């Protein structure tokens, strides 16, 4: 079996609230495909509070594509922030509230420990948040709603490079094209691309 990777949407900037054209996507021919994976890459603005979406359209003849998407995939608004002085281990999917001059919340999708230990109250590392609402500010106090962890956000909150995968678990349509949509109406997303990896017989 062969595996081949094809960039079907080349790296581009998607403006606030904008969607790529279907004509900008190279079609995927699934006639001999046994497995298909799509990988979305993009960089979200540090101030973004909205999701990115991928819409998949299908065709039987690579000429006429459906006027409504066959499947859609939401990549929840996400950000990574550096924390210090963590005193309890974060809990998966707990809500973290960031409070200082303004308040924001996010759901824990993962974390790393780069130094220290939670038991000593000096753990530090990256905290990955999704479903962000409000504002994440520098020097915020980060409080875990389930774990009770209290930590401090450290450093400047910057743009976040995201890589997410979609795996087709059902029979794949014969031809596929896709569009990427930036759900944030206030900030552009940069370096946006979509790559398909097919396993063929």
C-alpha cells in the first residue's frame, strides 16, 4: 500500500470572517483510497476568541461539486500560555479562569511541565486551552475550576501555531474539495494550509 501527502490548500492568510474559495483547493481523488487523513495548519492571532472550520464538499465526476458541505470540522479556538508557580496538577477538560485587569476562560486540552513540580508549588510549563471566551491577559492569575490549581501566566501571549487532524472513519466520497473558514470576525489567521494523506491499495 502507498501513502501520499498532497497540500490541497496552499499556505495563505484567511482574513477576519473569511473563507477560502473551493477553486483554491486541489481535489482529492479517492478512487483507490483505503484511508484518508486531513491535516489543518494555521496560526491564530493572539487576541482571537473564535474557531477555525474546515468544510468538505464532494463530487462523483470532479466537475460538479455539492452546493452544501458533506462534512464539517470545527477546530475549537485554542491558545497555549506559559504558566509558573503551579500548585496542583491541571485536570483534563476543566475550566480555567484567567483574571487580572480583564477576565477570560478556557478549557484545558493539555499541558506540559518544563520545570519544578506541582507538589512544591513551583511547576511551570505550557497550558493548552480551547473554547476561549473573554480575554487572556499577560500576568493573569490562572485558576483551575476542578483541580484548584492557582498559577501565574508568564511572558507575552503570542500567536499560536496549530496542527490538527481529521480522520475519515466512513466510506470516502469519490472526489473531495475543501474550504477553510476563519470564524473570528476581528482577526486574520495566517499560514493556513490543508494537507491530505491517502493510503491507497
